[in-house]
C-alpha cells in the first residue's frame, strides 16, 4: 500500500508539473502573438489615419511623416526578427537531413557564421552593398565619406525614412541567410577552419559586392531595369551557386555511393526536426518577402506578397511530392524529403517576383519550382555531386528560375512600393501578360551575370582554401571523417547524442541505399 501511495503521489505531482509547464508555455506564446498582432494592427491602421496617396508626399505634415516613418521602422524590424529566426530553421533542416555524426558540426557552423556575419556586415559588407560608389561596388555616401564600420552614415537610409541601423539589421539577416545556405551542400567533410575562411569571403565580399549590382543605389543592374524584390538572385542564387562550387571542390563524402553506381543518399537521421526546420523557414519567409516592402504604408502590397509566398510554397511542395511518388527511387511512396524541399523551392522561386505576380501566377511558378527541385536533385546525383540537403536545386536552380519568372509572370498591375504607399503608375508586365520580352531580357542578363560571377569568384576562393595546409584547408582530414563519432568528435570533441551508441563508421555502413531522397 505504501508503494502504491508513493507512486500515486509521484504521478500526481508529475501531472501537476506538466500542466504548469504547458500553462506557462501557452501564456508566453499567447503574449507573443498578442504583441505581434498589436504591432501589425497598428501598422495596418496608420495608413488609413494618415493618407493613402503615393504621389502627395509634400502634403504630409511633419507629424504625419514621423508617424509613417515610425510604422515603417517597426514593420522592418519585425520582419528582420522573422528573417533572423530562419537560422533556427536552417540548423534544424540541415541537421535533420544529415547523419548523426555531422550534427554538432552543422550547429557550430551555423552559429559561428551568424556571429561572423554580424561583424563583417558591420565592418565592410553594408558599405560595399548599400553605399554609393559605382555600378560595381559601393563604399559610402554621396559626400565621398566611407561607411565602413557604419561610420559617416546618415540617420535614415535613402528615401525610406527608416533609420540606417534598422535597415542594417534587416539586411544583416539577409546576408546571414546567404552564408548559411552555402554550408548545406558541404556538410560532413568541411573543416571548421575552412568554413571560417570561406564564410569571410562570401559574407564580407562576394555577397555584398555582387548584391550591390542589383540592390545598391547605383548598381549597374538596377540601371538596366533588373528586378529582384526580395532576393531570388541576390540571396539564393549567390548562396546556391557558391554551394555548388564548394561541393565540387570538396568532392563527395568518403564512401558516398551514388544512385548510378548502385547506392543512394544516406538516410536522414531525424526527419522530424528536418520537417520542423522547413516549417520554421516558411514562417520566417513572411519576414523575408513581405518585409522587403520596407513600408507598413503599402498594406495591399504586403498582403499580396504574403499570399503569393504561401501559394507558391504550397504548389512547389505538392508537385515535388507527386514527382517523387511517380518517378523517384521511392516510387509508390510519399517522400517527406522531396515534399519539404519542394515547398522551400517554391518559396525561393517566388522571392524575386512576389510583388508583381497574381495569385495564379504564384501557383504556376511555384509548381514549376517543384519540377526543378526534383529533376535538379536527380541531376546532381547523376553527376556524382554530393549535396546532403539539396541546397543547389532548392536555392541555386530555383533562385535562377524565380528571377526569370518576373519576365514571364509579372501581371502588369503593380509598380513599386514606397514609404508612403505603392506607386503603380509604371507597372511591370511580363511576356505572358503582353509585356513583350524586354523585362525577360533584363532578368536574364542580371541572373546570368551574378550566377557566372559567383561561380568564378567562389570557385577560385574554394580552390585556394582547398590547397592550404592543415588545419586551414577546406576539407577535413580523412581520419577525422572516418573516426568513431566522425567530424563531430574530430572538430568539436562531442556528439549530439552522447548517450546513444555511435554509428558504425565502416564505409560499408555509412551509405546504405535509402527510401528517402533529399
């Protein structure tokens, strides 16, 4: 009786503790949602209280202008925080799709890249990307003073009315995303010191300098009429192409047997956290795309961008899932990996065009992205390029497609966004809506220029790092890749699952064919 009483008392206490934890968690979560909801309500209400005209900025009083700038700043910061939260999604997605022995290495690379990116984007990246200069590189203001280390910057960025520091943190989150993409295709065989070196090159120089071409105040692609609303080219193509170069220079993981040789992609070690990571990325994309308006005054634009983002993701996920079901190595099975990468491909593709397409256009271009990610994955497997998470087809190939899609699907109704609202006096029109090939040619020139420049510069950088002596060389030592515990223990001295048995490190056990292809 005494034992039963003690057990009953313990279970009662456990249930009470669990209930309290759930109540606390629900309270915190509800509070966050209420805070976010109030901020959004305020931003959506202010435009109606002030004005809706995009052509009458000189009629606003100083008080009205201050209110609009405040609302725009709040919106930009909320979006920045959502984009920054995508780092949690990247960590979970990459770790889930990889093997157990690579998990700690992924965590450390993503965490360190985030810290390193902040310092580099403060020191040189922001000036290179958003400072005035020439068509190929920026460095500072029109007064000739440089913006390095965020010195000599004005109080607000351009005509946005947003403080430079608020604009910096939004763009820092974008730069961090580009850097994180690159690590996905290089999992399991990149030395940590090598990761530091290529991250410096991409975050400090390649991303901001090439990004200046498309987004800088005097970028040469901007002058030609090239459009990339939220970064299909600037963020995703640069990250995806650099991923491809890194995977090619590194070569496959030891023991990797490709499908054409009778093998297949090693099984993901935890599809649960991979899928949750994918959803976190989708959630963060609502800062990525709608936040790129930089304007809470453009309520119609924000709503349209959010809806298009959602529809493209849905279409991409469904198409990729069915292609895997019908034609993949998992024929007859519904593949989680292809479905997750399918909706991520749709998100990447819609990123460039989300402001200018209709909902139907978003669904169509998202569906095409699902086709691209499926066959792009098969192409890499055929070429014997080891990309553990599908970074190249998701970000590289669909970044290119998303950029070109503006030239096809821009519906001819929408122009540009701005701090006081939209200006649709000069709408963007694609080929399928009677706009001819002009915009398509602009998109093709811009995408090709940045794609080839990234491939060449990143290729040289990766090749040089690959030739450095140990421990700074790009690829980890062979014994570090094969030892018990793998790269996690070799580089970081620990395992993500120290209480579980280590994986069999024999080459025959590392790469068994699997029913899940990512």
